C-alpha cells in the first residue's frame, strides 16, 4: 500500500561540528545515511554543509532525513545501527544536536538558528512555494529551452526540475522565508493559525 505524502515525515537534524573534524564528520554522516537507506520506509537523506547554505554559521551542518511514516522513522531511531552511528559521530560534535520533525515542504519555511515556531499552515506553505516555483520554472525554461531542445523530453524535465529544486532549496525559499516570515508564522502567541 502506498503512503500518502501527508503520512511522510522529514527530520531536520542540525549539528555544530568541531573545527578540524569536518572531514571525518562528513564521512561518518554519509556512512550513517547509507545505513538508514537499508531501513524499511526510508525515502532519502541529504547532508547540507555550511558552505551550501547562504548565511549559515561556520561548522553548522544539517541532515535532512525522510521516512514514509512515523512508524518507519521510529524503527530507525530505535535501532542499534543508528545508536552506533551516533556514538561514532559524538567526538566530532560540539554541543547538542537540534532535531525538528517537519512534513512536506515545511522545512523550507522553518526559520534558521532559532527555536522553531511550529509549522505554518499548509495552504500558506503551498502559496509561498508556488510564488517561488512559478518564476523559477519560467526562468529555467527561458534559459534552457533552446540548449536542451534536442534532448528527449524526460531528460529535459529531469534537468529543469533538478535545477528548480536546487534553486528553491538554497536560493529562492530562504529569501521567501525571510520576506514572508511574519505572515507564515502569524500569531503573537507563537501558535500556528
């Protein structure tokens, strides 16, 4: 039975890495993500280095990890394999890891370097996502339609969508988040509306 996107869960783990430990931390993190890939319900993972995120603090790494359900994530989080991996990472980490559970595209709209306020309503995330994706896709088509004209349709779509995802994740969405933050996180009590 296929899981709906609403059941999928994404975890954003932020860790500050000790200076001089970056290479070993990255190696161990990739190993741990490869181990997670063997677990039922695994959808994907990505290591985001500080240099990949505009305005990121030095030494602050993020891992985005997705599973098809809370149950499959719980199996991974309770596994001895994960415990061993975290034990191996521990000497390279400075301080405590920050872990946030988000759904869908909401991780694009979580403010960085502050305690999360929760998740914005899905309709707001959808609207701001569309505001970013529509012009980004349009620009990619303008720039790449002629150079890729001889490529098969699936290859063109693959290249354009990959570039849109990269642009949204590291360029467009962070800017839209800053611009629309008061509206996305409306409510003086910190709760989502």
